[in-house]
């Protein structure tokens, strides 16, 4: 087998016809400035070609369902294996998806509870065991005695429960067996009539065994015998279940029915524990756990547990399935370890396989630093890094070999303390015989790799070259190889510790304003009091799961957003927040997308696109033609291509497969009609001693410009140039103005939002909240970002960042460190003060690592 993956002539996006050989079976790290071409090489070239070749190897019949994948712009790739991408964008936002479901732990939990769970009566609390026919007859007689409605007692046998089909032959067989009546989906029919059922809909069919008049005396032998035979027949046809109807409807089971109050369980099978199935889901919220899909309030019936009463009363070691999924991953692991060590041989024989699978998956999640997550945590609330590490844990469990794994910054959201676990996991994946390609900026991960490929030297059009490559650590010691990344790794370049920090009185005094949070106890917060100094740069630190986001987002942001923004959030539990009179605005700059449709782009979000359309409408050519600014919008009729409605691509629905996008064959992807594209704008200034190729640019050309190019092109338009220049300052000069919002990473979206804020009029009393703003940033880009945040603080604003990056923490004026651990072991204030104070606290995990960079 070829020991190398050989790439020749890669030109995808900004790659400059590069040639590269990387070793197979190793951990390779791609480094470089944000936008230098790392993802273009890793994802759009290596992964895309590996995926395309795998699909090409399938039969023609299979390929017709998968669609055609275009070949990346590369001359040749040798030594390629099937590739698996583990990125940050592909996690589910379905409100039904949880950590337990996406890891398949919940599937094994459902099997475990169906096989060894013991049902308990929700009314009397006693364990329910199988009833004999005689016990069922006694219960039916009691039901008849309590019937005050005067209705006949009907004995039904449920022969079909929630299954699709026409059942014509079965109904005909019942008629031939002497039965005359049936109930289908709650409605009674005569079997002598023709009954037509929709074969594609689910049906519940119950055979009417007998109708007995009200007031019948069951002390008489014949009447009791009649009831006994009816129940015996019902159990025979109904899979040991019989339904008795009087004024109420009661199901009794020869398997699990409470003999004391008649409560009967349905068939105890895995679907009873599924909140995605009508047989397990709470009837009130349909398994969502909330009142409505848009609500934050828990369902009043199931109290957020998602399941029916019956499902929640099947227990293993006094715990129901909802209780176990509310455990953190580390707590769950301990619980199942105890189950595995039980001495009950019958239990172990039945439960051995699902317990093994559950335990293994929990262990992998702990290994990637996710021990603090609860199993019932909604997938949509996970950060990109957390979702990526969950997928990584699943891949380790699959134990594939000979595969190329491509990961995008797996250390995002991970404290330095947990980095070693993650790196060990990546090494395990490599040692199975796989090639692991990591796009990464984290220094520890870079140094733990086997081979480094640095792409640059700049971003966007200034990138796309291989500036350095070689084995680690040899390449770091080889001074002949030069690059910005290597300079940082060698210590020649670094982010300086501020010579003087903005002073904060400690303990807080009346001489400085603080926001004071009192008694915060949401989630795992331990009734803490926190002081946030205003007009300062504040870093909130701590291991993953220590309570940082709960404190800053659930408690602080939601309270302030309700006050200043008119929001209606359910606020995290706390006693009070003081000092709000010192601020008048709260901005949460998170990593959620800047738009949910491909029409959204950086130019529209920061407000630059409106100015650009006005400029085109003001040109002489546009005025002669009578074109208004709307003519240059791809969102409305007029100037856009109507074949693709301004998208540039046409979506082809693939039903059960992802939608395929093809370039519009009318506008060729240019989004506008021919007449609109004839209008050009030519700036009056001269760039670098010459005009832009001596010609103007049409609206499509401008959309294709990078932010850096556009800032130069519109240099003589101050109100437009300023917005574009700020995008450059936050390290986004490589983005094109028309780049679809759906293709942006979380970190890029966050910095675009930051740009929009910097472009607004400053109140000088704004509180900015940022969650890991260094996501996706190279060392040099982090330095740029810190300069921008520093500007905000110098204007009199307060910036609070949740961060693990030590370069950011060491430059903060004030650090609030939470811990000491994650989940139930976190939620306490370990230390508050400047970075130099944090490193002196012996029990601070952050201080331990911060000490190394403050020297």
C-alpha cells in the first residue's frame, strides 16, 4: 500500500496549484491564518475527493439515489481512502434530539428497560406482575359493579395496535370465525359490511368479543362463565390483552396488570420508552417535554420528562429512564458500572449486551472531555465543539480502520485540562490504522501531531500556498523553514502580557461600578455571588461544564435582555442583580448563524449592501435606464434572475436525501439578469498606481470580491469603506461579500456580528457578552481580535468573554474562574481577580495553565 497521500495541482478556492505529500496512518495538522486555505485543502479537496470516489465505487443503481458529486479542482490524488468528515456544523437542531439519542445510548437504554425493567403501578406504587385469567375476571366484575352510566359492558380484543395495512383478509377470517362486530380507530363497524382501510395509515383494530347488559348478576354461574369465556377468547386474539368498556375504557393484561386497582401496562417493549413514538410519548406535549415547540415552560403533565406515565413507572434499581438520562455522563457511567457488577446471574445474562454498549459509549464521551453533559441535553443547545466531540466519540466506537478522518478544530470549548484526553483519543483513532487530518490552531494539539502542513502566507487571495511542511518536532527546530505559525511555535512571535492593566478594586468598593449577581443557583451553580467590574475586559474561565454559560447567558444575559430588549426569556435562578443603572444596553454576540438562508451574507448583515446598491443606482448608466436600488437586489423581482430567483443555484429536492444545488443555467450563477449586469461602477481613485484593470465592476463582480478587495475598491466612499475595514480588522478580510451565511463557521458569524456592533453608534454604557470569540482564529488573528475588543473597552463599554484561550485570559483586566470541576462538581467561584491573582490560587485548574504563559 502507498505510504503517502499524494496531492497534485490542488486549485480549489484560493489554493495556488499546490503539490503535497502527507504520510498515511499519521496525525497531520493543517495550520495557517484564518482563510488561508486549510479547509479548502482538507474538506473541499481531500474529503470531497475521498467521498466522491467511494460513491463512484457503488453500483449505478445506488448512485442514482445519491446524486452526482463534482470532482474537486485538483489534477490527481493518489493513496486516498474513504474519508469521514467530523465538523462543527452537522449537528441536529431537532428539539427531539438529545445527547443520548445522537450517541445511540438511548436506543440501548430502551432495550435495557424493556428487557429487565420492572413495572410499578403509578396508583398504588406496588410492583406489577402478570395476572391470571381469574384475576382479570375479578377485576372486570368490579368494573361492572362501579358502572353507573347504564351502558352495556363491551369486551374487546386488541388484535392490531398502530400498524399500517388494509387487513381485508383478517377481517374476513373473523367473520368466518363467528364474530360480527369490530372497532377500528375508535369507531364500531359490522363485519358484514365492506370495510376499506388506508394501507399507508396506522390502525388500531379491536375485535368485539361480547356485549353484556348493565346490571348483569355475575354471582350466577352462567353469567360468570360467559364473562370468563369472553375474556379467555379476548386474551387469545389480543396477545394477552383485553379491553373492558363501560363508562370508561380499561385495558387489562395477562402480562402486566395491577390486581389492586386494575391499572394495566401496554406491552413493555422498546418503543414504550421512545418519546418519538405515540406509544411512549407524553400525550400532552407529544414527547417534546415543553408546553409548545416555541415554549421554554415544561409540560405540566410529564414535567419535562417527555414520556407517558406507564413508561416512567418501569424501573431499574428504583430509577426510571428519565431519571437516568438526567444524570451527567460521569454519573451515568458510575450507575451502569454498579449494574454490571451485580451478582444477579439472570439479570446479567439478559442485560449484558446493552450494558456493554452503553458503558463503552459513555467511556468514549468521558475520554473526549464531555463527562459534564447530561444525557437529556438537547442537541441543538450544544456548541459546535461539543457536537463535534460527540461525533468523534461515536467514530471511535465504530473502530473503523484504513479511513481518513478530517476534523475541524476539535479543541473548541475544551479547557486545557481536558486537552490531553482529546489528544489521546485522536492518537487512539490513528493507532487503529487511520489517517487523522486536523485543522487546528491550538498549540498543544499542533505539538502532539506527527506532521505539520502550514498554509499561507496570508488569508484569501494572499494565501493558498504551502509555506512549511514536515514532521513534528523536527520542523519546529528547523530554522530554514519559515512561517508565521512556526514563529509563534518557536516563541519568536507572541501575544504580549499588558504592561499595565486597568485597575479594579479588590474587594469591590464604592469607588468603582460593578454588576453584582447575588445567589445564582441555576443548573449546577452553587448559590454564588459574582462581581463583574464595568468598563473593563473580563474573562470568565473554568473547565468545561463548570457553569460559565449558565452564569453569563442563562442568568445575566436573559435578565438584562428582558429589561433592556423587551425579551421574554425564562431567567436562570438567582436572587437579584444589582448595578443595572450603570448600563443601558446588552449585546450577546454568540456563534449562531447570521442568517438561516443562503441569501444572507456578510455584506447584508453589516449594512454594507444597502450602500453598494445605492452606489450602483446612482451611476449614470442606471439613472438613464431608470434603475432604482431595488434593481440591484437579489431578494426582489426586477433585476434578479427569475429562473433561480436570485440564488445563483437551483435546489433539487432529493426527498429522503440532502438537497442538491446546481448552478443556474440561465444566469450561470451570477444571480442577476443580463441588463442589470451591464451597469458598472468605477471608483474615481487610483489603486497602486493603476485603475482596477481600467474597467468598472458590475454588481456580481462586487459580490465576488473579498472584503479586503472591496475595502480598497470603495476607498473613496467613507461610510462604506469604514464598515468593510472593520471586517478586515477582526480578521475576516478573506471572506467574499456575497458568501452565503450558511457556509460561515460559528467563529466567523460571531466576528461579523462584532463588526456590526463596532459600526453602530456607541452608547459607552454597553455590556458585550462573547462566547469563545477566538474560535477558528490563528495566533496572529487572536492578536487582531484583542485589539478590537480593547477599543470597545476604551470607549467606556464592558466586554465579558467566556474563554479557554490562555492568550485572551492573560490580557484580561479581571478573571472570574469557576470550578473546580464540571457538572455537579462545578458551579463554585474558585477565584476573582487579575490573572496574576488567579495563578496564585492552588485549586484553580485555569491558574495552573495560566502560570506558564504569564512568565
